[in-house]
C-alpha cells in the first residue's frame, strides 16, 4: 500500500470537483494527491513517516492560479516607493522627498501606484508639480495601472524629450501650449526614454517591452535579477499562489527561471509568454515557437504569445467604438490596426500557440475577437483557448462571441473604479453612463456562458488573492440602473482556481483536488464559507503546497 508523505486533517476542504465538492482531509504522496475524503478513510494511508498537519478548521482548497501578473516588475516594485493610499500634494511631496533622501545616487527615482486623481479630480500631475517636490534628481511617478507616467523637468531633459518625440501609435508624450512636454507620458514607449535613466538601465521593467537585456549585462546584475525573481516567488507562495500566468516575457526571464528551477527554488508553476509588440515582425514568432518547444514542463513552460491592442481608460489610450464619455470626438488609437492584428492572430494560431491580448476598450475587444475569428476561418477551429485580458468595456453584440469561439475572459476584480479604494474618477466618466452596464461585466459574461479566470495584474493591483476574492464578492453597482456584476463566493473561488487551470491547459492536473492530480494546495486561517463577506479580509494563507512541496508555512 502507498503511504502518504503528508496528511492534512481537520480542514473544511473545498475541492472544486463537482463529483466530490467537500471533504475533511487530504493525503499527498510525492507531488500527487493520493486521496481526498473523510478523515477516517485518510488515516489508513498514514505511517510513522507521514507528516500530519492540522488545518484547525480552516478552508483547504486548490492552490491559487494567478492568471494575469508581471512577476519581475511586481517583485522589483517592492523595493520602490509606492503611493497607494497617498492623497494630496503635501503628502505626495513628503513621501517622494523622503525617498529621494534615501536614494541620493540613483539615476532615476521611480515612484509607483499613484492614482490619476492623487492631486484632485481636476488637477492632473505635471512636471511643475514634481519640480516643486524634487528638482535636482530625475523622478518619474507611475500610475497604478502602469500605463501613464509623469516625469519632472530634469528627467525629461536628460531623456531628450522635453520638446517631444515620435513614440509610435498609441503612445504619447503630452505637449503643452508652450511647445514643451507637460511631464505626462502615455504608454511604455513614451516612458521608456526616461526609464532608461535608472542606474539599472531600466531592467525593473524586464520583459515588458519584449526585448532582451543588452550584451553588457554583468554577472552581478544577472544574479540581482535572479534574487528579484526569487523574492517575487516567495511572496507569491505566501499569498497561497501555486501557478503564475506571467504577462510579459523574453528568453532572458525563461533562462533565469530555469536556473531557479535547477536550484530547487521555483516555488510556483510559471508560464512565460513571447511578447509580440507592434515593432516586431511576424518572423519573430519563430522565437515563440522555440520557447514553446524548449520550455514545456508542468513547472516552467511557454507556448503563449502576449500582445497589447490598446492602453487604459483613465489616460484615454483605450480604444472605444464610440466617443469617450469625457472626451467628445476621441475614441483612442489602437497599437495594432484591425488588419495587422488579424494577420498576427492567423500566424500565431497557425503555429499552434495560445494568444492573450490586453484589450480594455470595447473597440479593442472587437479588434481581438475579429482577429480570432479570422484565425479560425484561416486555420480551422481547434481547442486554442485564446484569451482577452481585462475587457473593461464590451459591446453587447460581442458578448455571445466569447462562448461561440471559446475565448477566455481574463479579468481582474481589483480593477473596477471604486473597488479596493480606487477612485471612481476619471474611470467612470471616461466610460460614460451609457456604457456602464457593459463595464467590468463579469456577471453578464458569465450568464452568456463565458469562461472567466480572475487575477490581480500585480503590480497594477495588490497581489493578495484574498483581496481580489473580497473585491469580486463585495462589488457594488455605480448607479441604481446599473446591473450587479458581483460574483458569488464559489464563482470567485472557481475563477481563481479551476478556471485559471483551464486557461493554461492544466485542468486535468491542477485547479481542483482529486486523486491523481498534482498536489497544489492552500490552507486558509479560517473557514471562508462561514464568515461574513467583509470578514474575508481577515483571512490569510497559513500553508501553501506546490507540486507536493511546502512552499510556505506560517510561523504563527
């Protein structure tokens, strides 16, 4: 008889398995689940060597699948100044000046997680505001969505963009009436000239532009990057995460993660895409195919192509089908035209690769759906599980297309304006009241049969899945005539586990707890089913197991 290496008892087990939804205990041998069921039955699998863990009545469930995050950027950002919760000029000034004093030799002070309305709803940040905070050291303040930055004058001058520069479609260096940059930089290519001022050479954005680090990378820098990834993986394990769908990538990141795996420190399953930007040719997709062939294990794999079609609502860079609610005559500019995206989708699909695309506005969502339809027409229908990331506004005509084409909606409960302390403005005004009912429309898409996976988009939003679960369940409509789009508890949990596994073709191995599945498990500090909605925030992971190995255990 096979005996368990680990037995977890006294648990409120939520298996996500429809044939056996609950249990009392779980037995693990090696990296697999040996059995799930009543405690008396599980005890038969134990011997003197079995590690017995008492869950003390806490919920035991499948490990969290983080379906949309940026591992390196999130981990690196933990050492940078974060402005979450900071409001007003004086508070912002105090925080940034303290950060400057602590980092006097830094080539660029990077400040993150600023609300668009941090100075007030009617006072956008300019270089002049930042000059009054720090004038003699380059500073960039990055919005919480990472799609807009604001730089001070010395940063703009050192970057050579004070008088503007062509930064490509969908990107913008905002210019003032005086012919000089205001300090606002919209999207990655506009921010990049400033970002490379940093002493690190901009490696804190590793993978986001989809390019490789320079040949002058030192061994010390490479080790620093490995240490950054390890720190991020440890934090993920502390949050109960056992699988990561990374949303940026390059060969360098894959090689670093392979080294970490060889060292035995890969604490989560990680999937890294090839990042196809609008500056790359379709011939570059050969690299994506090479990634997929070389990295294809259950712990570290590729096989997906990530793209951006638009930006975000708050800065006006999302692509809408009709005018913005707060910008008459403006609908945004796509990063890929409809024709160029369709051509790319056909080629990626032909290679048998999965596609995931950042599409915020309903215009961008339509471009992506049309491109997926073109791929199906050209290549024939297959189980592609192509994805759309975010879908913050969707046109009602496009809702049934998700189910018809098998497209997965990857959405983020912390993102709606008003959630987790986010301001309502300028988001809801950009959307406009006529589109509110189709904004962040989880319930509407669910009711139409769409498969939805949830995630954080870390570092855009806090990583902790407990916060996202609460945000999904506690969400309230913005107005009386707007439908309730909130999730039930079990819908939220399934979207963070079962559906996340499905989105990565792992549903026969992870995402639920059943005999023979890989042992990816999280135990919470209490029973999530028995407490009030707001009390969900009091819970925390106390044990995380990935691939049969304990990756995090609370000392308390």
